[in-house]
């Protein structure tokens, strides 16, 4: 948000020498830069706090998109070798699914931070491991960003993005299910230990899935088969 400022020094008669002129010019420039920075920070904070709203591109087949709302993400898993002309109408649906998942992050974070979790309690342990699962799931968005501009076959991209979004979706569902039933393991140390082991396994499995998807993106970019 850069503003254009103009200022004329020709009418200033109180400046007695170049040194005073330079000091005044520096003060004005500092004030302008500060105002610009303040405005940019304010705009950045506003953008970060706004919920992302997905809008379909003008050429989108809205009837097709409506039908796709009831389809699981696995619908795309076998589309690797389809022609681009068949796949292209489905791209807005993948984009919509990504936006929907991104918009789930903040509500999940809020639910986690609202948990009653006294220091060194079982609830605090559960909170920490759930945060790790959420962080691991959100790494999928980083992988997507890393490869978004790479020139790879469209069929490969559709399958890999769908697989990636499918992993994120499963992890979010797991976290929300545990939060829905969080009270059921109150004072149940064995139950909490079992839950922790299960979630540790899920984190390791997610790591392997991210590695595989990332490698496949690279292979597609390098025109290698997978």
C-alpha cells in the first residue's frame, strides 16, 4: 500500500542553512516511511485474519462442481493418464477443496487452545501431541506451494494434489474426532498412552506420505515415471 507524497520546499523561509533543510527532509521522509509501514502492517494483519473465501473462475461448470461436492477426494486418485481436456474442468474443485481445508485450520487451533489442560496433566500431554499432528498435516500445504509453479503433466498434478489433500483431510478429521470425545479419557492414563502411541504412528506415517508425494512431484517435473 504505497502512497504518493509530494512536498515543495520552495516556500519555506525559516530554514537558514542546508543542514536544517536536510534535517527537515529526513524527518519528513521518516514520517512518510513510518506511515507506509504502519499501513502495510495493518493491511497484512487484516488479510491474515480474514477467512479465505473461494470463488469459482468465470468459466467453471457450476453444475459439475455441485456434483463433485458429494464425491470423496479418492475420486481423483486414478486419473493420472486422462487427457488434459477431460481433467481441466475438475481443477476448480481441487482448488475449492484446498480452500476448505485451509479454512479448517484456524477453528481446529482455537479448539485446541480452549482445552482445559493444567500443567503436567494428561490433558496437557494430549494437547501437545494433537498440536504435533496438526503441524504435520499442515506441512502438506507447504509441499503444495513448493510445486505449484512446476511444469508437470496435468494428470500427475491432479492425482498428487488429490493425494496430498486426502492426507490433510484425514488428519484433520482425526483431530476433530478426538476433540469431540476429549472428555472420555479424563483420568484414564492407559487410554491416553494408547492414544499417544496411535498418534505417534500417524505422525510417522504422515511423514512417509509427504516424502512419497514430494518425490513423485519431483519425478513428474523431471519427466520420470512413478
